[in-house]
């Protein structure tokens, strides 16, 4: 992922929130980011694994800009040799609940 739409300095105060299914799974207020990619990686690492569509809201308090990113993620289910061996929760896996 490369996001270069907005300038960013390591001294800028950044607020970011990651929402999955309308629920906040990670929220930060921090500086010392050198790129938007750094922010995305950091917030996703805090959130842990998630499945489906997510919205990342990033606000740069210092420079006064904000941006919204849509992210998609999926967890890989195990691939057994036959379907019957799968636990029930994996038999009808869906990105949308």
C-alpha cells in the first residue's frame, strides 16, 4: 500500500480510528509517523486480525487535514482434504455476517 495524497511530518500529532462493522477496534493519538503507510500498519497491528471491510479515519491535528481509507481483510481458513473435517464455524465462512 502506498498513500501519498497528503503531506506528513514526524512531529505531526495524528489521531486514527479503525472501525470494523461499525465498532471501533483500534484508536490512537500519536506522533512520529513518517508516512500514511506507517499509520496504516501501526493501527492494523494494534487492531489485530479482523475479517471484512474496515474504515480507517486519519486526522492530522497539526496540519489540519483528515482522510478516510477503506480496507478489506480476510482470515485464511484451514484447507483440509475434505469438507466434513472442518469445524462448523468454517463450513459456511462469509466475509459479511
